[in-house]
C-alpha cells in the first residue's frame, strides 16, 4: 500500500512538473500557442475518427454509400464527419505555422525536438493521404492512383512495391482495406512520437522571440500560459465551428461527391490543398523519378537545418535572412496555387522557378548566417 502511495505521489509530481510548474520563458508570444493547439486538434481527430469507424465500411461496393449513411442516418454523424474533414485542414495550417515559427526563431538548434517534429510531419502527411481515399469518390480514387503509381519510378523494386500497396494490379478493394487499416493505426503511432517530441521539448526547454538564454527569466506554465492557450483555443474553435456548421465542405473537391469510377477520369486531378506545394514541386521536374525524389526532399530538407551553427538564435538578428524568409513563405503559398492549376504554360514555368527558389532558400540560409557571423560581426 505504501509503495502504491509513493508511486502515485511520484506520478502526480511528474505530471505537475510537466504541465503546471514547467518553467517557461516569460517573453514567448502567441506564436508558441500553435504547439498546444496541434495537440488539441490531434485529440479531436483521433476521437472523431474512432467514432466514424463504427459506421464506415471499407469495401468498394459500399464505402461511398456508408459515408452518405454516416451523414444522413447516424445521429450527429454529419457533425463527426465535418469535424474530422475540417480538422485535418486545421491541423496542417497549425503545423505549417508551427514549422515556420521554428525556422524563424531557430528552433532547429534543439536537434531532437526538430527531428521528432519532422517525423511527425511525415507521419501526418501519410495519415492524411490514406484517409483521403476512404470516401471512395472520384478524386479519392484517381488521386490515390496517380500518387501511388509514382512509386513505380523506383528502380528495380518500384513495380513490386506498387503491386503490394495496391494489393493487385490496380487501385481496388484490397487497396481500400490497406489504407483504412493504416489510417486507423498510424494516428496512435503519431501520438507516441508526439509524446517523445514533448519529452525532448521539456528536457531541452523552449526558445523565445529574442533568441537569448531564458534560464534566468522563466515563469510557471500555470496560470500564465495555460490562460493564454485557453484564449487561443476559444478563438480557434469559433472559427472551426463556423466552418463546420456553415461551410463544412468548402475545402472538399466537387469531384469527390461522385462515386469512384475507373472508366471516367477527372479533367484535373489534384490532392488536398495541404499537399499542393509538394505536388507543384513534383510536377516541375520533367523526369518521373526526379520528381518523386524532389517531392520527398522537399520535406526531408528541413533536417539539414540542424547543422546550422549561429551566434544568435533568431532570424531577427539577421536582417538579410529576415527579408529572405518572408519571400520564402510567399513562394510556398505560390507553389500551392501552382499545384492547383493545370500543367501548362505559364504555370509549369513559374513552378520550376519557385521550386528552385524553395530549395535554394535552405542553402542560402547557411551562407547568410555564416556571412553575417564571420564577416559582418568580426
């Protein structure tokens, strides 16, 4: 009994130290709210996803109808589905802002936090892609066909991997079952990586807008930042529920309201908006294998930032880099626009220029930091 009480006391003490008495830099801004917002939206996605599986049927003959059934016949099924659909978009919005803030304020210098964050991004993109096929609409079917077929560009093993992913010679029932199983399983793996991400963050500590050591100027997470987070939650959920109740399908492609058919190809095949920048990079490379490699590197290139050695820990102290950073953000937004357009002139040409600018940013980053630290600061 005594050992149980000691264990409970130690456990509560650890939770208290991680959530309430956690030392947090006193000058962090609202840009640091998006980390906790991501955790909240992830829990909403997992909860709504679990309830949706109770009524979803992973079979090509009834999958489309089961989605309609959820919206029309299941009590509050429409709410669960709309929360889940729009929650994915909110998750990616917060992830991109979170990463953008990390680049601007040099969060990548906490290496394990950054590496685990990139792993979370990769898992998230995989989970969202596998979930996109589940409604079994036209865009779901053809999007899955086009994207999975890109794997065939891998030398020697490409065709074999594609056949395994499909479970046959084309996207069909076996593919839908595989994607449904992985879409259900991967979020729980994602939760484990998120816990590791938070553990590294609490071990190494948060950075701050000034990029200076905050060891001597910290306050307790509760009540100061919990109240700030609650304010952020309130604002976000007002926007979130406005979208869910009044414009629930504004981000859904109209082609996905048509049941999947292998005999009718949509005029323009495109993924969800949060993949468009990577899709534009893929299409900007004339070679199929080169496009696939560029697609993956567009995400993995974030990892090279952990090798940056700088005197300061914020882009604020690098004026040239500060200016270049906002052009980089603008180029990513333009790439999303390019990815939503046809592969024709001038979109194709503009996409190639923006792709070159996207990748060059990370190498210019190294050069400008080195130049400022060694030449101008000497």
